[in-house]
């Protein structure tokens, strides 16, 4: 396993297999979730990350256990890549009491104290100020953790993006802002909502160092994340990565995708981050068919186990409805 | 003045509370617009920057959502932030953070995370600051499960509610009425910790219960004095905490006096006063000898001219009239 503080990824066969495993794991998990959604095991809004896995898997390589992570409502991949147990994530998808948020959050609100995973935030842009505050807490307590904040390009239109970048830079806080630019804020294409569609330029206007990364290339994401995290940890203040990516599936399970062409989706699928890494590994001779078979079998077993865990989970008794509204008290 | 009492203003009482909290706990820090060099828009935090570092007395940009959200994030990260928002009207720019994050994170995370943030802000009218600096929106916040909402009216509460709020693992909003800052009085030297869960009877009486909080407490006590001259003994209940509401103190008073008038600087429609009236109706209907009365602000944005502003706000004469109406006198 790579050291999270290392500036460069060590592209050993094991590490590359780990990245591939991480992405396939997220992909298969979500494919299973889509199936379970059809069976009405999972309800509510569910937003799939399929196509974007390289970002969460790549960026998490640069994070240490002491770091804090803030994500959006499209966060299954981030939770899994961060190390939130798949059992708990799946049980949360079901709304079971064994879920990682005790069933109270569902797909959009995965939380996990053990891995410092602060959600699962479903107000676009709302997680950025939290990350700034988490980073402030790190700095004020002389701890060396950073706060990593994932958000989509739609969040860039929110005031909280601008306020947060400004504040983070003004106070030189250790925040890694990761913009997952998948081109569409639900159905609105970037050019239709931003006068300046180059997001990294906006960050630079707040003096926040920013760079553009190919978000379909997990190694590129990891390398960039390691580079900027090293600068952040060295006291350089916040940084932003704009990861250019694409979501292969609909915005949510209710989206008929009238706003984009089938051809565009198919075209982007040629850049599938899993296929890309696998092909490259094959070309360089570090991936064999048996590796893929082994990964798929391992992932399949983990998912089967997680579904079983969720299925056998319990529904929280209605008598407990008012718990966790206030600490140790029932609301009146 | 004897040794065990001292003259102090509400403003100084709040400042002492902040100072004490900063001295007591290294996790406590203050942030907000102009809290440092300027000394606070109501001069509450004057001098604190000289005594503490800019690290702990943080001037922020005019970014309510970011710095309130950062307060929530810092609380999640182990700090005990005191966030100051200049006025409740400005807090609307941070409504997302307060309502969608501070109030929900404990619940959404299944109890894994708590948000021990304290958010202070000025509220209310009386300084001719017109319709974007004068409203009383604390009742809105009292609508939200997950928040605690407190309204210190007395010097003792101004001085001691903060420590209790900081010790509370829940997000606590403190509303300081702008007309109270200059109010001075004596504070007993042995005054100490106060709770943030109970209402209190500020003046005992037997004929009618006057329920109020914050900036209208003293107007209500004033009205009670007037009523007393006419032989009407009003009991004045200071709610102190708008959420969770201590309905029992209100109800036990109403069961005794059999009459109630609610005095609230918020507007009448869809308001906290409506909530209290409803609770009395639900729980004490058969104890009532008269319909519950209300004295609230006129349903207008608060106007600038002094005479119109005064006309818009609850005043002692209207409180007296409403109390008498419940008695049919």
C-alpha cells in the first residue's frame, strides 16, 4: 500500500491492481444498487457515480486516516474508496438501522465517524463551508490533517463556492477542493450556466492554486492529488483540482436524459476509467486475465455479503423516531 | 452599592461571558464580521482582540454562509466556535448552513457527529434601522428541530447563558435584542450558571399570565406595574428558551391565572406566539376563563420613522389593554 503522504504514486503492479480493484468495486456496487432500486429495495433519490470512479479512487490515495472528507449526494464511490465498510453503506441504502448513518440518511447522506467521512451533503455547495471549518479546526488544534471536499461543477454557481475558496485562501487553510466537472448540473450543461466555464480560473482568481486533471485517468488524478496535498500539508494553503469527467448514467433514477445525445454518452464511454487503466496495464504487461477474474470474484463476494447484511438488517423501531435530534434528549 | 452587587450593562455582560469562555477553554474562538478590530457592530466584542490573538478573535469577510458553515465544520472538527452574525436579517444569508447542516447533521449521521456551535446574533427593532436590520425572526429558528434557540433578556442570562450554550453538545442560537445592549443594572456577584431549558416567572401574579421573552420582557414588566396600580396582578413568564419550549412553566401559570396574553415582537401570522397560544389551547383549554390574547408587531416591514416604528412594535399600553380584555375590565 502506498504512503498517503508520498508526493508521487508508486506505480507498482500491486498499487495499480489496487486502483483497478477500487474502481471496479465502486462500479459493481452501484450496478447492484441500480438493480436493487428497480426491485424497490432502495428508494428515494439515488445518484450514480458510474463513469467518475477514477476521481474518488485516485484522490483518496493522497489522503491519510486523520484527514476529513466531505462529499456530495453522489458519494457512494467516495464512501467506499475512503474505507467506509460496504456492509454499512449497503444497509444505509436500504434504510436499515445497521446502515453507516443508522438508516437515517440513505443514499445521499452517508456518514462515518471512523473514517472521518462527513457526508453525504445534498445541498449543492453546502459542503464547502463545512470543509473550510474542518480545516480550520485542524489548523487551530495544530493537527496535521487536511479537509478534502468533493463537489460537482454545478456547485461553482453557488455563492458558497466563492465564499469558501476566498475564506480558505484568506486563512491559508488546508483544504483540498476537488471539483468533479461532469459537464452537467443535473440537465444544465456548463456553458449554459457559467459565463466562465473554466473552473480552475475561478479558483485562481481567489489566489487558490488550481489545476485541471483528466478525471478519467485514475493515475493522473492520484498524481495530481498527491502533488497538491503535499503542498497543502506543507502549509501552502488550499488548492483546487478540476477533474474533467463524465457521468455515464442519468443524474438520478428519475432522469430521462433529454438534455444530452446518446452519441455523446457513447463517445465518453471510450474514456471509461476502468477500461483505460486496464488497457494500459495490459499494454505494459502488468495485468493478466486472471487478475481481472480475481478482482471480479472478490468484488462480487463482497457485494453479495453486503446485500445479505442489508437484507438481514433491522428496521429501527418507530419508538426510536425522535432519537438523535438532540443529544440525550427528546425534542419538545 | 454593596460588595456583592455591581452595575453592568447587558453589552458588558455578554462581553464578560465571551471573555470567560475564551479563558476557560482553548477550543473556544469567536468569529464574525467586524468582531475584532472594529470591536463588534454593537461594541460587544470591543477589546477582545487586544487580549486574545487574531486566531481566536477572527474577523471574517462578509460571507455569512461560509463563516457560519465554517463554524459548523470547526465544531465537527472538535472546536467550540462562537459565531457572531451582525443581525438576524443577515443570518438569512446563512440559513442553508443553519437549517440544512447544523440542525440535521446529528440526525442524518445517526448520532455519530455533533455540532456544538454557538451562533449569536442581534435581533429586534427600536433603533430606527428600518426593514433590513430590525426584524425578529427568532421564531423561525424555533421552528427547526435540531436547533436550540435562546433569548437572554436579563443581565444574568446575558452573562451566563453563553457558558451553558457552549457546554451543550447541540447547536445553540443566541438572540440578543438590540434594545437591551445599553440596559444596565446590578448583577449579583454570586450570580452563576443558568440553564437553557426552562422558562421562568419574572413577576408573580394571579389574575393573568403575560408570556414573553427577549426585548419585550421589560415592556411587559412595565405593563404589569401599570396593571398592578389598577388592582390587576399579572404574572410575567419569560420564556428564555424558544426551542425546546418549556410549555410546562407557561401552562402551570395559565392554570393558576386562567388567562393569558402573549407578547412577541415577531409578527402574529404563523408565529411563535401562535404556537404558544396553540399549546395553551391544547393543554389548558378547560382552565381558561377567556380567549388567549396576543400583542405582536404590526404586519409591516419595520419602518424607519421613529413614530411609525414605535407604532409597529408591542408597547406597554397595548399589553395593558390586552390583559384587561381577558379580564373584561
